[in-house]
C-alpha cells in the first residue's frame, strides 16, 4: 500500500511539474520574448531562411498581439491570439507602450490573416512614402544608397518549406550560383542596412503612401521578393500596420541552420550565431 501511494504521489508530482513548466513557459513567451524562425527570404541578406531569434516583446509594450497564437495542425489545435486576448483588440493602444524607431526589424500580425510577419519599419505615422525606380523616398527625399557588391547563394531548396531563391542573373541550374545586387541603404535617422535587387517590377514605382496616425509602413530588405506595405491589405499585401499589431523587436540571431531540419548539425551556420541585427 505504501509503495502504491508513493508511486501515485510521484505521478501527481510529475504532472504538477509539467503543468508548472508549461505555465512558466507561457508566461515567459507572453510577457518577455517570443521565438521566431525565419521561413522566407524576404529579409535577405539581413535575415536568412533558417535563422532563429527571440523577439523582444517588452520593446513596444503590450497589446492583444502580445498573446501567442498556438497552431499545431497535426493535433487540430488552432488557438489565435484574439481567442486569448481579444478583449484588448480594437482600440489600437498598448499597455506600457513605446514607439518604434525607423529601421527597427519588427515581428507583427498581418492585419488581415493574423499571420506573423517580420519586416523593417521605414514609414512612421504622418510620413509620406514612395518608391521611384526602386529607390525609397521618405517625405519627398531619396534615401542614401551605396553599392555594396553582390550577394551570392546556392540555387537550392532552402529551409523546411524547400523554397528556391530568385536570382538577378537569370535562370541557373540546381547548385548554380544565384546572384543579387546589394546596396547599403541609409535612412534619415542614420541607420544603415543592406538591401537586395532582383529585377524591375511594379512595386519599384509607386504612388505616394501617406501613413495614417497610429499605423506604420513596412518593407522587406529583399525588395523584389517581399510581401509588404507597398501593396494594400489582402492576400498579396500588408498595407499599413496598426500600432496594436506589433509583437516585438528583433535584435539578434541566436541560431541558424541552412538545412531542412534544425538538428542537421552539418548545415548549421556558426558565423551567424548571436549575430547582431542592424
């Protein structure tokens, strides 16, 4: 009997430990940091497919978007942030809120689909944003651009999704060298970062976007391979992003893998571990 009671107590303690661990992990993710894997090439070469980072959720305060969305398709679990914190949605305000700075790399909720996106904020409330011949203009002034050589990568399936990169040097075969022109872009506040060019396309020349109060304008660094604010809200675009949709700021790559699985150690990019993001 004593042995049975001891075994039962052991099982109860194990369950309690697991529950406490899950609660602590949930609180940690909700309040402090959210893990994020880079699934696409829209932020190359600042962020590569397979980069892993923690998003600082304290940077801009808290809104409904600070609550995690839990989606596990295999188990049929689809819990959206609005299901947990929907009572905070709709007023476009934040608790302990602070404003993003131009050039911050931010994870945010897509205004329509609710999916998590990561882009760079280039337009602040009240700004006028326009693209002319592939050059970003902010409030009527072209940003400073300097040639930064060529970004090269192997033309091969990348990441768990197995997507292939787009190349400026045309169609290359499997294993060939995929190239893109690279420039250093400097924003009006002095912050600089790399941008890539693939081809001329419609979003290289746009009308003037006037960013509403309480909203922001985002773009990917891989300018010709990014779904962002240059196209209005919907399946093909992001449009302006409300303040309450911001999740947090990305500041450093913690880990990076070029393979389809994290545990394929031979595909790890050691030179990107703990890499600071500009």
